[in-house]
C-alpha cells in the first residue's frame, strides 16, 4: 500500500553536538533554517516511556518541528496523506535520538508517530507553528487521531 520513499516537504536535519569539559550543547531551532510559514509559535517537551508509541495522528493546518536529541532513541514513522502531493502514499522511517540527534519538520497532512525504541525514558521537543487549541486555548484541537481507529492503515511495527 505505502511505498518507502522520501516525502515532499519533510525536512530531516542532522543536529551537531558541541561537547566540551562542561557537557554538550545542540542547537534545536534556528530561524534561518525555516521558511517563515513554519516559524514556531510555542514549544513543548514530552517524555516517553521505553517501547511506547505516540500517534499516529496528523494535523490539518499545523506543522511540527520535532527535536530528537536524547535521552533514548526513537523510530519516527511518517506517511504522506495529502492527496494533492506528488509523494502521496509514501512512507518514511527515521531513527533519531541520543546517538543520532535530528530535527524533523513535518508539514500539515503528513501522518506521524514515534516510538521510543530505547531502554530509558526518551525526550522529544516540538516547536509547532500553531498554538495548541488556538489563542487562549479556545479553538478546536487540530488533530486527527488515527491511533483511535483499530482499522487504521497507518501501522507501527
């Protein structure tokens, strides 16, 4: 059904870890790396238990800019669900985290899920370009939760 190939608009960036005697630093977001339409308006951090999956879900208007820097390692699943996209029905799988820090920009209409495949709690940052529930949290949540459909075509292995 899905073809494993790149998805138009998804930007995967390897993040450089700067280490010294004090520890390390990683730049997770730079305004000069993004088109203005993807500039973040908020940020959050989530921690996910080992072997746990978040998603799959998608957004109608929101783009997500995830940062996977550790601790732990994640398997990120992406499916292009945009009927007007030249990469419609493509699927990408990305490994990212502590040993392979990456940021991943996910445009609206691209279904996404991630699974902590490590053995410790894993941290993910997100810098979306839309406010959760809109200004003052007074709007409908922009989320289609495919994980609630037992017959979903968006399957995690």
